[in-house]
């Protein structure tokens, strides 16, 4: 059944992609969305069978690689971890498909769009149901491709093309490490299937291994290589630069790929390899620090952006940081819990933002919005739900999952745990602030859009609002419903063997016994963030300007995204093209060809000219040359024979 | 088909076709048309015949199959001996499938001297197939060198503006290497008294000090063919000036002769020298991958860009071969096959545009997706295969090589893997400039999408790319026994010579 669920989207993609002209726009929309809804239904059945019923299983399709011991199959693995992802991915994807019927209705190439969306879903499902590292890598690169295609969907826009290439390349940087990690796993374990590797991981805990001259604990090296891969896909600090630019793509794409599913693939990977991570303390430390730093750093940028989608993008980046540091403190189930709730409310926020953009004639700049909440009340209400969930206000979904992450970080009782906890608290404050800054700037205050635009503001059609409502229901209920199974008392039965935690690392358990102030602090912080946003954007709209001018250098630093793009351009992009030109003109042209073929040719021509000067036509000249030759030969003969 | 000299049939049938074309007389247009059809049919029948080799080939053994032996020059023990094993068999098929595709691709673009052109291509096919089948040094060398001549003519006569310069550069480079190889072959003959490759493969017993020189001599020839950095500069020029089909064969088959040479001669016959020089090959391969990828990034000419990408991809091949691991070697062979398909297809992709606009400059294009959606899709598939996206053929070879290299040297693995990023950079950048963007250039406003002939050319290649990517086992199975045997012999030889050198150190034992 899970096999069918995985391949239905591929069928949809092929139908819409290759036969889009024959199906027509309508046909392509219905075929892909219908197949995805069916896949969702199947996934939910699989989820209940596997996660609730406890029937974890793997279906092998056929051999993919077989090179010596490097042997494994295409397979569909259904354990609790896969099943959770199956439901999240298919459900959000189905909602996005349906929503896109409305949102993309004016676009010129609808079948192509739906084909890409379905193709993405297929790759994502292959990723989450892989039972070996290479198939996971297949899905991993595949979603990267789909992301590239969808970011660059409007290929006439140079900025969209640039963003698409950037996304692919930055991801590839991470993928290099991922690929090396897989190679390392094969070298160390002699296999790349999950079962074999995870079973052997404890024995490898005390071995060391030398990678590029660095000798370290084997599993630390492997885990860090895999983590670098995850950093690329999950936009962690350093490899995050592609994510904000990815907002060039259509908004449903941002919701599906760059919020709910693909960017969480890195988190999924890290949870998947928990049996390795548990024996790789240095890797866990690194993950905690990078994750916490990302949560904080992205939130600061979110405070200053004006593009509504970019604010949400940085918010996504920040939330991914939370998930990562949860993994760093061994709270894998908490990370998955947050991944699940986040998928709901972040997709909701993005699609809601899309609804706003749709209503305001494709305007994305919040400085040109405002005062529309009465005109689009449904969207407004849904955005509130999304924001409440994001900020972690009880009883919305985000509260349950974010809270348990912060508590687990605190309960780890390690210095990096406290580091993550406090940065997480700071980020929570900023999250609440920028969420309500977004709400207030978008919906409240005086209208800043032109009269023309304001006169056309309208609520989105049902085809768009119904998926939003479904996601909103999830944003309200998912935390409350999932708490017990994901991180509560039922979690061991629920996760089964799909997550592995050493008994002494069980921070999710300890999270239930943290002091009261740790439990309450996130809520207080969130509420105060909302209040501050209210003060600055409703009661005293002059305040933001005053504050930014007071701390101008800091503001500019943050507003310009900590100058990461400029740094990378100067360090990588420009030198690469400069080097390319140099190596081509100088290396190939002047040096190799100059000394090599062209040089030899020139020398030969030169020699030939001299030789031809010798060809004087006088007999005695030739005779002389012949004589010289004879002398040389005789001398050589004598030397070699006698000597 | 038992008892038939199948390999000889596959080898020489094209030559028969060529001879037949030579007899065609009459009006020029008629001659041209007849020559095209005869060439196409000949190459198609050859391909069908070669399928018997594919289906008749017994997997799981490292023995040579379809062996034919005819005494040729008994005084020197020279025999006409043909046969294929798991390493060479698929190259034969690569040559036989690309030839009809090349002939189809030249259907309209070659307008003058069609008869001679087709003769050259069929002769080229004979020589290529013969090269991969020959199991005696003398016929091998004749085929190996013979390939140069039709290729030289194809570039020199039907090439672009600087065709003569390129043709000579190509000729001189490869000839210089070949002369040294001839010397090496002679030396092996005098040392061992045989030119029988089958015998030599089982252990030539050449003393290590001599191996070093012989290895260098072979290396000079094969490195130019691959081509490895820094003897690669003939390739971009040759590709740029060659007609499309010439580039296809050059990238598709001729480059593989170098890799095949390493596998057939350097590794099994000169194991000690191979172990000694492996670090050098790794170094050159790493440089090839990074250096040529960067250079490709700077190209303004589409063909040149793909030519440089070929050098980078072949860097994976050479590195994989010298890992002497199962994964590395199989990855290298697979990468050669994959590159044979993908690079060939990419040159055809460029050829489609060249036929329409007569320019290879990237800046002449842009926004083609608006007028040529099918073309854009085809280009996309081959671009992704070139980038090494999992699910395409490019991934399998590259990834196996990385897995193999990792076991030998992690630095090399890391540096090779950076090729994944750089390779994606130049290909995506190329694709963006040619396909995406607004369609503004006047001369592109009426450009036509792929016609039926072109679709027929690309269809088998797309099938191959996906088949090799999704189910590579059907190809890896063919080679694995031979590769295992190769590694086994190599390790045995190394162990032996180490024992000998130990024995030399302690004569008492």
C-alpha cells in the first residue's frame, strides 16, 4: 500500500508533464490533485497500521546497485518515522495541490507546475521511505531538482533563475559531504542499508578513523559529514543563504517545499541516523550549537525584513534551528514532533500569505499593505491561528512541540544544552515579535496600497480557503493530539525501533521534570513579544523608525542578513569565475599549449626554416652532412660496443 | 549463432558497407542519398548483430568469449585473435549504437562529399570495434592507430573554420603518444616472446624496473586519449571544429580507448608500476576535475564547455581505475559508458542548435524554452545526467568512483567530490543562458522544435540514460567477474613481487 502511495505522485507527474497538452489545464490539475489525495488517504491508513498497529515493514522492489559488497535495492520502508513523514508530506502536498488550482489559475503553464509539484512529492516520498543511504540520497537530490525547477518556475525572471541555481548549488555543497559520508559508511560498515549499519554502530563507537588527515572517532566523522549534508537541505547557518532567495518561486511552492517538507529533510535524516548520532558526542555538540545559532540568527533577520514571504522564510530557517538543536540534545522525538506541527502551521502561514498576495495584486512588500483585515477576514483569522501556533501560545500546536524542545535542551544539563535553551528563548521572543509585526503591518494600520489595488481586494475563492482551513485545524489540534504519542508516555510504543536513544541521553523523559519556570518562561516570553509588537506597530507607529535610527549599524548588519551573500560572493563565486578565466587563458592557452603543441610546432617551423637554408643545392654541402652523420654513427657504435 | 565469427562480422561488416558505398556512381544528389541509406542500414544491421553479443554473453565469468583465432604471421607468433570479456563487451555495443545515431545526425547537416563522409564513418566503426575486440598486440595496435585516420579526416574535411589546426593538433598529440606505445609493445614482445594479450593478462612477469618505463610509455599514449590533464588541450579544439557526429564519436567512444588501455594493459601487465604511479594518476585526476570544471565555467562556446566537462568526467574514470577496488573500477567503467552516452547526447543537443542557427556561442541563444519545449526537456535530461543526478546514468559511475576512492584516499575523495558542485555550476549556468530567460533575439523567433528524425536520435539515448540510472545492475553484472579477476591477478602480482623483494633483502630465507 505504501508502495502505491509513493508512486502515485510519480504517475501524476508523468501524466501532467508529458501529456499536459492533451489533458489540458483542468485535466492536469484534477489528475495530479486526485492522485495525491488518494496517496494521502493511503498514507493515513499506512500510518495507523504501522505506527499505531506496530506493523513496521520494508518492501524491496528490485536491486539498484550491486558492486561487490556495495549492494542494495530500491525499497519502500514503512516504520513509524517513515509513516509520520508519509502523512505529513502527502497531506500538505495534497493541500498545496488543491490550493494551487486557485492560486495558479492565471498562469500560462499550469500542467508543468502540477507536474513539478507531483514530481517533488514523489522524490520526497522516496526520501522518507528509503531503507538505505543511497536511496535516501536519490530522494534528497531529487527534491533538490524539483526545488530548482519550481524556484525557477517563472523562467523569464532573471532573479528566479539565479535563485534556482543558487539553491541547487548551495545544496550540492552539503551533498558533497553527504556523499562522502555515505562513502565513509560503506568503508567502515561494509554496507549502506540502515538495518546493517545501525546494528553495527555500537561496536564502532570506540574505533577511530582518519579523514583528510584528521584522526577522530569514526562515528563522529561520519555523523558530521551527514550533518553538513543536512545543513544544506535544512538551511542551517552557513548553508542557509539559498532559502530566502528561494522565495522567488510561486507561493504554494514556498509552502510545500521551503517550509513544510523539503527543508525538513535534513532534520529527518538526522533523526533517521539516531543510532549513529547516539555514539557520536562531538557531532551532537556541533549540531546543538549550529542549530541554536541558526534559530537565533535567522530570527534576528526576520525582525527586519519587509517582504512578507521572506519574513516567513527566515522564520522557517529559525524553526529548523530549533529542530536541529533538539536533535543535538538527543530529543529526536521532540524534533519530529516540531517538524510535524511546524509543517501544518508554516504551510498555513505561507498559503495565507499567498492569499494576501493574491488579494493585493501580487504585492509582497509589507510596507505597501495594511488596513485590509476587514476585507479579507477569513485569511486574517487563519493567519492569526498560524501565528499563534508559531509563537507557541497554548493550546495551539506549536506550543506543545516548541515547549518540549526547550525543556529538553534545559534538561540536558550540559553547557551546550543551556546555550541552546537561552538562544531558543531569545529566538522565541523574536518569533512572537516578528509574527505580530507581520500581522500588524499586513492587516492593520492605514492602507498603504494604491486606491486601484485596494478597490480590488477580495477574499480568495473556496478552492484556496478550504485547504487553509484543513491546515488550520491541524495547527490547532496537532500538538494536543500528538503530544502523548510523539513525546509523552506513549512515545516508546509509538516510535518502536525507528528512533534510538541511549538511556542516559533520554532528555525527552527528563523534559517532563524541569522546574516550573522553565515551563512557563517560553509563554511569558512569547506574550511579551506580541505586546511589544503591538506597542511598536499599533500604539506608537513612530517607534520602529526611532529604534532603527538609534542602532543604525546593528540594524543594517541584520537587515543585510549579516552580509553572508556578500561574503560568499567575494570568497567563492567571484574567485571561481576569475580562476576559470585565468586557467583557461593562461593555463591552457599560454602554458600548456604554448610549451606543448604550439611551442613544438613553432620550434619545428623554426628548425625547418633553418634546415631549408641548408638545402643549398650544392653537392658538397650534402656530402658534408652525410659525413658528419657517418662520424656520429660510428662513434656511437664504438662507444656502445666497446664501453 | 554458435560457430559464427560473430565479432569479426560485427567488426568488418561496416567496412563491407563502406566498400559498397564506394561503388555507387551517378548524379551527386542520388549518390549522396544512396550513400546515406547504405550507411544507415549497414550500421543498423551491425548494431543488431552486436546485440547477439550482448544476449549471448555469459555473465559471471571472466573468460574471453566469442573467441576467434586465425594464424596470421606464424614466424612471429602473431595471430588474428578476437574476443570480448566483461570489460570490453559493452564498449563494442557503445560503438555500434552510436554509429547509426551519428549517421542519422549527419543526415542533413553534411552536404558535401557525403559519400566519403559515410565511408569514413563506417571505416571508423570497424576500427573502433576491432580495437575493443583485438586480443593480439599487432591487430590491436593497427586498430588503435587506424582510428586516428578517419577521425583526422572527419575533422579536417568536414570540420569548422580552424579545422586544419585542430586536426593536426589532434593527430600530433595522439601520434606522439602512440609511438611510445609501439616501443612499449615491442619491448614486451622481446621480453616475453608473445603478443598474445590473453596470455599476457595472466601475468606478464615483467621485472619491476622495466615496468616503470613501459608504464610511462603506455601512459603517454593513453593519457592523451583519455585525455588527462595536462595533455587535454587538443580535445576542446578538436571538438569545436569537428562536425557534430565527429564530436559524438570522439567523446562517446574514442576517449574510452585511453581508459580501456589502462584496464587492459597498464593494470594487469604492469602491476608494480601501476602501484607505483597510482598517486600520480590521482593527482592528475583531481587537477583534471577541478581545473577543467573551473575552465568550463568560463566558456562562451557550448561545444568547448562540454568538451571541458568531458575532461572533468574522465578524471573520475582515471581515478576510479587506479583505486584497484571493485567499486572504483566498476564505477570507472560505468562512468565511461555513461559518459559515452551522455556526452554524445550533449554534443547532439548542441548540434541541433548549430544546425538551425549556425553558431555555437552561448550568447546567441536564450529563452529557447518558449519555442522548443521538447528540446528543453531533452536537454534537461542530459544536463541532469551530466550533473550526476541520482536516477540517471551519471550518478552511478560517479558515486561508485567516490566510494572506491574513499577507501584509498579520503583527500582525493573530497577533492573529486567537489566536482559535484562545480559540474552542476557550469551545466546549470549553461542551461539557464541557453534555454531560460526571455526570448528576445530576432533570429530565434522562428526556430523550430525537434523534428521526428531528431526525436528518433534522442529517444534511445534517453532510454539508456534512465535505464543505466535506475537499473545499473544489468550493466554491472556484465563487468563484475572480469573486474574481480583483474583485481585478484593484480593483488597476486603485487604480493609476489613484494615477496621477491623481501627475498632479495634476506637471501638466507
